């Protein structure tokens, strides 16, 4: 009875000890101690009597979710619980007589087994992780606690008991966690951005590899800003007199705003000087909360954006240059368009498919169409059938050969069905996707010139022969009858000779002027001169001639902008022809008015001249400030309406050919040729017996025209 009481007391004491240590021991440790208690109890009763407490303990061992193995002192298995079988696949019968080495996977280092055996054979408990192999060959992890069981004397080890917990899932999670952490660290370290993670106080708790580049290569963040350093304190410590003080203070305020929740994020681009080099960085500050304690964490990332900033600067500079180029090119195009619109030569732009893209006003006028009415039409539509083969050959040559192709003569059909002959030239614009400029030189006048040439030969032979004959006759009379002629008759004959010689000189001068102009082939000089001064000189020279007929010449020059680049003799000839014609065709006591309006004046809508009669002839941008305008009006005979269309044709004199007024029919033609050479033109308005008004315009040389 005393033995029973003693056993019960021992069991109770052990149970109390287990209860008091349950919070510190794992379930497996408690089970080990219970098994030890069971052994003690069994030894005390010599295995004879079983107690209810032992039944409870046996029930726990059989149902515990941990593997329990009991071996003898030599390591031979004497007992395994059902969970062991469930986990490893080895039954009790398969395990008895075997050793735990049947679970060996070969993955545990040898020193683990050596340490295990040395520990438990010395009477101590061993615990650790083992990577073992199941019966089916699959691997698993377990956490083992192995303790020796000694006899009553306490000196001999009789058994070993092992309690093993399956930690395979834990190890897998641990591996996944390590892999995930390694992936995160590798990712952060692979980033070029320099990243630090701070706690809510601003203390750095983690950095990536690139973070150290901030402290090494910049002055905004002092060196040794590493884990454990309070980043906010670092920013506060920046010298307030340094060039980085403003940047540091701005970053600190932004970080505080993110930490306190005032802002979700903050970013700032800032420069840092490193020696002679200035680099640009961007700092980004964001936050997150941890899953366990919901603690705030702040992510600070510095990234070198020097290349981007430099690229943006280069792009901005490039854009400025591009804008300047576009502006310059736009002015050039505007100037080209003005010239294209104002030139008297018909021009059209044709795309690579042969469709008309644009036409200039001269083309529209010559063909009789509204502005741009032929857009989209085929180039071949405006030529007659006989011209098609030559035009097609010229088109192919322009696109396939670098050698310039000579122009061809072709016949075009206007809107009203009329035809005219033109010299057609094509030139490729490779920078404009194969577009072709088609220039039409109306050679109808050349045919007329051929006719006029015959007429000139006839006229010249007559006009030359007439004064020569008169000179010869008067000279012969003086020579043969000198002694018989009175002094008055002699003077008459000399005067006739002088008059006919002057007429002959005028004719020869006109012919030479025209010949010289044709020989220039469109070339003009490069001298800057004032057309207003030329006008004053010419007018003064002709005032005496006008005074002989009782005429008055009034000259009025308005505004600046009357300079051009060229040969002064060209503009002198223009003024001389217009003024001498006005004197010649104006009767006694008539008036001649000459007005010159500079480019500055024509641009002013309040001061520009009234030119209603010439509106259809003037350039569309006449008030752009690019043109000067000259107006010459007289009170002479006027010009019949039927003569107006031919007035600027060489050798054409109209009604004057039948009058006593001498002339060559070349002055006005040469005047128009000279004005067109300078990209200007001339028009006339007149009614018979009411005088005539000539109006010409010229592009002025201005500061804008140089750009």
C-alpha cells in the first residue's frame, strides 16, 4: 500500500512539474517526460500492476501528432507509435529490431550523427533538425528530441526515447521565405536606384547595394549613412550655408509629410556637385506598413538621372534649334511662296504619281481656272495629244537620270479650249518624296517675236534708211550747193541732219539696250542703292526737256524702304523710259506726277496709296511691308483700249506709229523686262484723251528680306 501511495505521489509530483513547465516546454518535451514517468512507474511496480494514469499516458502516446521511437541502449527499435507509421510508412512490425538508420537519407552531414550519439550516450538530451527518408523514398524534415533513459541507479543507459515533430511544411515555408527574401534582396541590389528602408523615427533599417553609391558620389547625403543611422538627423546636420542645404531641408520636410501621413509620396529632382562634375538625382519617398505590428516603414530611393536630364537639355536645345530652323524655313517658304505667287511664270507642283498638288496664280490666270482648281488632276490632262509622248519621255528622264533634261516645247489647252505653246521644264525635288516642279514658259510671244523680228527688219530698215537718207540728202545739198545756199538754208539743212542723227541715235540706243538685257540671261548686280535718289536725279535731268513744252514734273517720295540690290543703271533706265514717254505723249502745258511709296509706307493701311485700278494686278501681300510702289501719271493723249494688251510688246507702238511722235516701240517692253528681272512688274490704266497712269512694284531690300 505504501508502494502504491508512493507511486501515486511520484506521478502527481511529475504531473505538477509538467503542468508548471507546460508553458515553456513543447508538447513533444512533455511527452518525453511522461514516457520517463511511465518507465519509472513500470520499474517501481516491476511491470506487475497497471495504473489508470499509465493508461492515460499510453493513450496520449498513441494519439500524439508526433513520431515516438523507443530503442534499447544499442539503438535497436523496441517501439514506435502510430504517427511514426503514418509519417514514414514503416509499420511497428517492420520497425522492431531495426534501427533509426533505416530513415537515413544521406543528406545529413556525418558530424550531425556523431554529435547526436555523443550527446545522448553521455546522458544528455539532443535536439535538432534531421532530413530523413520515408519508406517510399520521399524526403521529409523532422525536429527530433532524443533523451537517454537510465536505470534506477542512474548510471546505466537502458533505453533511448525520441520524439520527432514533422516540420516539412515549416521547412518548405522557410525555404520559400528565404527564396522570397533572397529574390527581394537580389532585386533591390540589382536596381540602379539607391534604396533605404527607414522606420517611423527615420532610422535606416535596411539598404541595397547601390545605396552606398549615394554616400560615396554625392554631397547631398553625407558618407557613412548606413543601417542604424537616423536619416532625418543626417539631413538636419547638413551645413545650412552649403549649396545643398535647401535640397536637404526640402527632402526632410517631404519625408516627414510621408511619415505623418500628410502625403502618400514625395519626390524631388536635385543637383549634386562632385568635384567639377554636377550630377542630377531624383529622390522618391513612399511608405508601407508591416503585416505583424502594422508598423510604418518608409522607402527612400535616390536615382541618378543625369543622363535623362542631359538628354532633356539636349532635346530642349535641339527643339530650340529646330524651332529656329522651322521659323527660318517658314520665312524662306513664305518668301518663296510670295515669289511663286508673284512671279509671272506659270508654275505647278506635281506629286510622284503625276497629280497636280499646287499651282501659282500665274498658271491659274494663264489657263483660265480658279485658284487651285486643277488640284488632283493629272498633269497630262492639260496637254494636247501631240505633246504626250515628249512629255512622258521627259517625265521618265527626270525620275531616272541625274543629268538635267532639256526643256521641250508642248501645246497646252486652257479652260476655254484655246491652245498656246509653251516651253516645259521639269525638275525633281528629291527631298519632297519625288515631287516635280513643272515650269511653263509661254513661248507664244516668241512666235510673236519671230513675227516682230521680221517686222523689225522691215521697220529698222525703213527707220534706219529714212534718217540716213535724210542725212545724206541734206549733206549732199550742202556739199553741192553750198555757195548758192543762204546762211538760213544752210542752218536748216544742218538742223535736219542733227535731228535725223538724234533719231538714229535713239533707235540704236534702244536696240542696244534690249540686246544687252537679253545677253544678261537674268543676272543682276549686287549693289544696294536708293531708287528714290535715282528718281530725283532722272527727274532733274528731264525737267529742262519738259520745260520746253511748258510741262511740269512733280515728284513725291513717301516713307522709307526704297532700297534694292542690283545695278543702278537698270532702275535709271526704268525711270527714264517712263518719264520720257510721259513727256513725249503729253501736250503743251501738261502735268506729269511721279509718286514713290516705300515699303514702310505700303505696309501702313492709313498711308498706302489708292490703287483701285491696279488691284487685279498687284501681289496679294502688297501690304506686307516688302514692296515699294511707283506711280507715274500724265495728262496726255491717253492710250486706246485696243492698244493696252500689247503695250509692253517689243516694237509695238499702236496708234503712235501713225502719228508724228517718234519712238522705237522698245522702251516699255524693256521697262517691264527690267522690273520682272527684279521680281516686280508693271501695269497701265488709261482712257483715250484722259492721260495714262503707269504703276510698278518692286520687292524692297529690308532687314527681314536678308533672313
